[in-house]
């Protein structure tokens, strides 16, 4: 592949620094049939570096490129890039989204399937009737002219016509979708001409179809055959069932697909989510009620095994909650510990103790058989119009889950969990059983094996060997490009604040030191400041300290050294500008807009929120970013299960793979993502601050994290004492003539 051949898909005048080389290396890897792990600093043009050679390879080998992300802003960027490409080299591109957001009559997936099948049968029968009516008229005319064979043939046609008209009469009360019916009965060529005039978003397709009372989702599926490029969400590729259908809609074998994953550091967690299976107590109760109403001979054994599992679930979480814990259960799912090191989990043991019957496997299989029969009957009733909605078969759901729980619950990487929550309407506590998948390569390796090649790109993908191991990638080419913008335009400080271990976060002196540091960082920033914390609770804590919401002399601050005083609060009001607080229930897009519209704001948020990655703060949108602490995820039983699974799966590769692969590396990736919110272009300048001794060169033993950064980023870290940070910032921003008027006084 020559350089000029893939550059025909490059839509701009000149590539960024390193972008031309990256495109060439991706092209060579694809030609060799290799997968690609591609790390590039923010603003280095990763999307086009991957997409341009992928499109050229696909064009040359009659393949389709599927580019996917789990970040909405990146989806919009893909559309913009695809539109730019079409101005240079015409391509047929489709942007695909799930049915739920595109349905014009707001039914769920199962109902949609039934409606679609029934509507197709009705439309097909009506079409056959029209054809037969036309045929019988021709034969009638021929018979009147003396053609005896025509009269005999017409009689056969009339018999067939009578049968079809009887079938249509039976469909009179059937549930059909008027929008999809119009798809089948109208000329839709105009839609496909419109679709490929440009790159249309799902919202564009919905609006076009809604105005004409068509089903845009089904039209979009029909238009995907053999296209050059498809833009979609992760779940279209990571869910095996959806993936099989998705490739069928594209009319490609997996070997004819090139996948490009953006923000690929998120694939690990997304794969876990797609592989995890759950079953709630409510579903079990509905299945038992369903079986009570059935007179099928299989109903009794099916109810026996499902009721035993339901009772075991209730017994398990009742025992785990203990005295007084039930009253503390909230409306969000909360895990209760059930796993055991030396035997099956508590739920399974309770199930085995309480079950009495012909055999769990036997009765579960009978339940699955009956569930399938009931499910078919529910579909028939909905199709024939006997019900207005498509009933879900709870027996089938429950039986399949129980079968999986018993057969796969001890497999490597499967972690059994029981959770509880309170129903906000009834105030009742109920439970859920879950098989949590710890090792994502059990989901992803099959995908990467069956497609032609994959490019995984992110600003934080290293260490590459860990990514390849965790996701199950075998033949891999690796590319890494650091930030190519002028080094003089950025400073990255590792501030020697006390290490913010969870046990130290309530220490008054530590809080005072961190609050003073944040005050200095905000005051000496000529513009907006982003501040990331390990949690929303910590963000709220320091937002309160700096806005003066914490009454002086109360709480943990009081008169401790470094504590916030009345004078500090007055200073905050006068010099810190607008302090914005994010939270789990906040409208983050509204907060982002309010933040970037100002030039004196500080936004306090969690590193685990949506603003820490996939959101650009270009130029004046944000000048300084601060990461407070080392934001390890909550070390729950699930996280310990992931660590244990990684320890067992990757023991030969690493001394401590559980901690390294499951905790430290993902945490540093999150931290690096947050730092990447600023310095988004060659003209940008700004300061990046890591506030915790563990980031410095201080000897913190196994708690030091500086070594987990890539070498070139580690080399940029400058250690600084907390009380010296303001001087370092003053010098940097002063050198860039960034202050509008006199700079702040230290």
C-alpha cells in the first residue's frame, strides 16, 4: 500500500506531527493481518490515524470498517470526521444506534420483533392477494375469449385467493406496526438516496422517517449492506448475540470486518458488563406465579426448582444482612458477601440444602422446555392481537439463569454475588443473584479472533502487554506517541502533600494542607480550573471548605494547622471566582457549559465521573487541572474477586498481577485521562497538578505510583512542596503573559 493510496481518505491539508507515520504503521500492520494497540496523547489525531488506513485496507479487500466508542462526544467526532472524508473520497457510511432510542411507537425489543414478524406476514399476504387478483382478472379475460385452460387455471387461483383472504381476516385483530408496514408497502428508494448523500446521524434518520411515518430503524438496517463504514456503540460488538445480528445486517462475515475501538482502555470494564448475568427476586416470584397458572405437566417440577432457588436467595441475604442491617438498605443495589474460599458460595449451599426433588439438572431442563413453550405462546398471542403487549416469559429467564449459575458458578473468572435494594414505592427489600465476570478476555478474545483485524486506540493504553493479555489479543503491533506539542507550554507538578490514604482523609491537618493547595491552584490560574477527586464525597468536602459552607470551628478543621478560617472564606468569595460542584445526580453537560462559559471558574468533580475522559476542554475552557490523591476504585469484594482471578490467570507473567492489572494500572489510566483534559492543541498552555506524595520521588515503598506512568510522562513530573506551588504557577503563567492585569500576590 503506497502512502498516496491511503491518504486519499485523509480529509485535511496536512497531518499532525506523527500522524503520517502512525497511519503508515497502522496500514502496514493491517496488511500483515495484525491487531494494533495504539496510544496517542490527546489531540494527536488518533481517530484519523486509525480510520484512514483502515478504510483504504477495506476498500482494497472488500471489507467494512466498524468504528465504535462508549463516549457520546466521540460519536459526534466520528460523524464529523466521516463527513469530512466524504468531501474528499466518497464513502457509504452509516451511524447506528439501538432500537430503543429510535422506536416511533416506544415498544421494547421483544415486542418489536413480534410486531415486525406479524407486519411482514400481513404485508406479504396482502401483496400475494393483489398479485392473485391481477392474475385471476387476466385469466377471466382469456376464458371469455374461449381459452378453456384459462378458466380451469382461474378456478385454482380463486381457491388460493379464498385461502389468503381468510388468512387476512384472521389478521384483522393482529398487532402490527404501521410505520414498518409503510416500509414494506411504499417505495423507499428516496430514503436510501438521501441516506448516502451525506453521513446521517440516528437523529437525522429518526426525524426523516417520523415525518413520513416510516420505521427509520428498520430502514437503516436495510441500508447497511456492504457499506464502507459503520459507527456504533460498544455493545454492538461486545455482546455476542447482538454482534452476530449486526454483522448479518452489514452482510459481512466476521473475517470481512475491521474493528476500530476508541477509548479502548474502557473495553475491559465494558466487556465485564456485557458478560455479567443477573436474576432478581421479582423475576423469580413472577416465574412462580406464571407456573402456578399453568396446567402443563412440567409446571410442578419447574416450580419446585425455581421456588427452591428463590427461597435460598432470600435466606442468603437475610442471613448476610444480620440484625439492623435491613433497615439501612437503600434504593441502590448493595452487595452482600456470599463467596467462600474452600467451598461453593452461600447461595448455592442454601439452594442445595433446601432443594428436594428429582434432581436440579432434570427439573431445570424441564423448566427451560416449558419456558420455551410459554414464550412461543406469548408471542403468538401478541402477534394475533389477543394481547396489547408482548409478555416476557419469566420462567424461561429464571430457569436459564439457574442452569448457568449451577454449571458455571465455579469457573475461573466467574464470581457469584448477591445484592439487595429497597423498593422506593413499597419500601420492601428484595434481592438479586448475579454471576459477575472477572476476566474480560473470555468475552473479547472470540471477537478479536473472528474479525479480520482490530485497532484499539486510547490516550492511556499502556502497558501494552497487560492490555493484550487482559483482552486476549495474540498477534499485536504497538504504537505509542507522546504529546508532540511544545514542552514549554505545559508543566506537570507532583505536589508533596500528605498521602491521601482512605484512613488519612479525615485528618484535619491533611485537609487543611489540601484546601490551601487548592486555593493556591485556583487563585494562580489565569482562567478555569478542573479539580478531580477520588469520589464525589471528597469533591463536596473540599468544595464546602473553599466556599465557606463549613462553619468555622466545627467539623474536622477547627483550629488545626492549615485549617480554613473566616479570613480564608472571605478570600474564597473575593478571589476564587465561581466554584462549581459536580455530583452523581447532576446534569454534567449543563455544568460543563456553565464552566466553559466563564473565565474564573473551578469545577470540583470525581475522577470516576463522565467529565474525566472523552470531554475536551480546549484553549481557555480550562487552564489548570488538579488530581487530588491516588483515586483507587473502592476495593469491594468484586474488586478482590477480579484481583484473585487475575492472580490465577496471569501468575506466570507478573509477580502481583491481581493488584497491578486490576487496580493500579486502571487507576493510573484514569489519572492520565484526567490530566489530558487540558493541553488539547499546539497553541494551548497550562498546568497539571498531581497532589499526593505517592506521585513524587519520595520513597513510599509499594505505595509509590510514579513508576506506573509511561517513561516520557514520568520524566515531565516536577516535585514541588505545597507552599511552593503558587510560585511555580506564577512563574509559568507569567512567562506566558497569561494574566489579564497584575498577577495574584503570593
